[in-house]
C-alpha cells in the first residue's frame, strides 16, 4: 500500500488562534479517506492547505513524493489534484455536457468552448473529449440521459454529481470532495456514495473527503481521520473510529 499524500505536523493560525495544531495523516493510493469532526474542527482549513488556498504556519505536505507546499495552487491541478466544493458552482445557462467540459481546460491544447469552430487538431480534440466524457464519466455517474439539458432546474443530487463529473474530467489522481453528501435525501446519498466507490474501484483515483454524514462516511471509507478543535483525536478504520471514546464524546454525542 503506497502513500499518495502525507501530512506532517501541520499548523495553521489566524490572528493568533490555531485552526490546525500538529495535524498529521496519510492518504493511501487507491483508497477512500475521510476527515470528519464537529463544526469548526478544522476540516475545511485542512482542505484549503492541501489545495493551496491557505499557507500553513508550519509542517510538511508531500504528494507523490513532491513537496506540495512549494507549488502554487494553480499548479496543483496539473499534478493531478482536483477538488469539489460544498456550494454548487455550475453555470446554469450551460448544458450538463458543457459544464463538465469546463473542467478539462487545464488538459486541452485548444479552448474547450471554441475548438469546435476549427478544423483539424482542435476539432478532433473536442470530439475525443466528448467521447471520453460520454463513455467514462457520464455513463459511470448515471448522467448520460441528461447530457444536453441545461443544469438549471435539475435536482440538487444530480447537480452534485455533475460537479463530481467536472472534477473527474481533469483526470485526477487525488480527488478531494468537500461535503459531497450535504443537503441530499438518503437515496441520493447512496447514489453519490456508489459513484465515488465506483470511481475509486476503477484503479486510477484516490478519494479524500470531508462530510458530516457519519453513517454514509462509515459505510464508504477505508480510513477515517477525526479532528476536534484543530487536532487529530482519532485515526483508523471506520469500526475502530466509531468505538473511540473521544470520538463518541466530541462528535457522535452518544455514549
């Protein structure tokens, strides 16, 4: 089992207040890892450190052997890191397919929205991209039947899966999912969990997610890290984390 992402003693402070304190952990390749914890525990802050939105005050982040903190945020996508966000940020006037294509900009030689205006290489690249999205992404995520519909008016769960598809078109090695189950009815949570599991099972993607839905996370993930007040209070397989007394007290609220 190989390490893809390694966090060592990450510190992050805002105005003298520690958002993260000595946070360490490992994300193994080909696995699904979750970071959970109460509101204000530091989950999003940790994601922002990995994504490059925040610069930690101390510590080391290593990705595929690379010192990630030396890379600006815009270069991290080219290294194979893609991230979704809790709040949906789709373009309502564009179709499902067009929204997903926007995620491929970093990998296209020609602009995704203008390539079809030209003959030769750009047009061929556009056709190949569409075929890849149709076969490898839309069908896998159950979105093929709505590929040409505008995203406005689509159910919330479908819009969340479209955001997942837009991240996947970047061909990530590490897929970071920020609250992928937030606001979903139970049936859609199951569909999203199945989609994430299927993508990781394909053998090309590693998933790191944060979420508040304990039951869904416990049933989906291989490894769980629990934060509370910016510190790691537990780390391990789901069943061990579920039984940890500190987790029960801090997060589950049962005993």
